[in-house]
C-alpha cells in the first residue's frame, strides 16, 4: 500500500513538473519570438526552412559572399521574368561592392544579412552574434536606406543561441528547403532539375550570386515553374509574421 502511494505521488509530481516546464517554454517562446520543437524531453529552436501555403507561391534567394562575375546576368534574368528575389549579403561583400547593393535594392529586390564575417556563428557568444548582426545590417542600410529584418546563417550552421539571439534582435532566421548546390559548379541543367524536382508550395530556394552556371539555369527554372503555376515572391512576403509555429521539419505553419 505504501509503495503504491509513493508511486502515485511521484506520478503527480512528474505531471506537475511537466506542466511547469511547458509553461516556462511558452513564456520564453512568446517573449523571444523564437519557436521550439520537441525532441524527446528537450527542445530545439529552428529557423524557417519553408512556409505552409495553400497557394503555389515560392521564394528564390541568392547568397552574396564572393565576387560579382555573374550577378548582372542573374539580375537580367530576374528582370526579364518580372521576379523579385531575396539577396543575403555578407558585410565584407556589401562594403566591397556597394554599387551592386544599390543596384539590387533599386531593382526592387529584398536584402537580408548573411553575417559580417561568414564564420560559423554557432561557435559565437550572444554578444558576438549581436555585433555581427548589427554591423552587417548597418552596412546594408547605409547604402539602401532600408531596414534589414531577414538573416541567413553562413553554411546554414545554427544552434539555439543563434536563433534566440537573432529573434531577440528582431530578425527572422531563414534557411531553405530546396538547395541548388550551384556552388559546386553543377551544370545549368543539373541545377535546374534539382530545383524543379524539389519545389513545393511555400518553398525557399537557395542559390548563390556567383555560381558558375547559376544564371544559365534561371531561364529553365523560371519558365518551368511558371508553367506549373508557381508565383515567386521575396521571402519577406512569403513568411508568416504572427500566429505561427515551426514544426519539426522547419516548416512555418499557421497556429490553429
């Protein structure tokens, strides 16, 4: 009898502890804007890989860290197809190519930060992260006059501290669910097929402004996906701004 009573008390205590932990998590998530997913008895913060959408709307993005050799061709393809994209820029790239930053912005494309130094930010402290976000965003804003609210971590490398700190500083951390692998210098056909075969409603496509065959692949990608009924919008228009959660796959979903 005593053993059963002890077991019952332990069960009640465990239940109450679970409720308390859940309450703390909810408060933390609501306060920071970060969204957690459960893995066993722990939680992990995730960036936005893609977005839940009923309509065939998607985003294409370009990371800018090295060179500009193919950037004009990319911009020309975007203009010809009347598509607005999102460019994520590293601070040293922004400072080296201010004319391109201005041109991209004036052509109506969205710009987010890709860090200041293109280092693995999961290795940094919260203060170091804040410094990178602030200085890289300022470099962009000083040229464009526009506020930066999107952030993509270099190498797609992140941890809870990075997601939480970026959220507290007012940034949406953006990943991707369709990787072109254009940085590997794949052929234009291979790049196009990787994207065409993987895109779904709410997808975020990752490309690079200086990929060897990136610009060549764009006409195939745009024509095929447009023919399939897809519409391209900047990531800032794709993502949800309130009443959402991020599931275990990184998909941003509407909170029911």
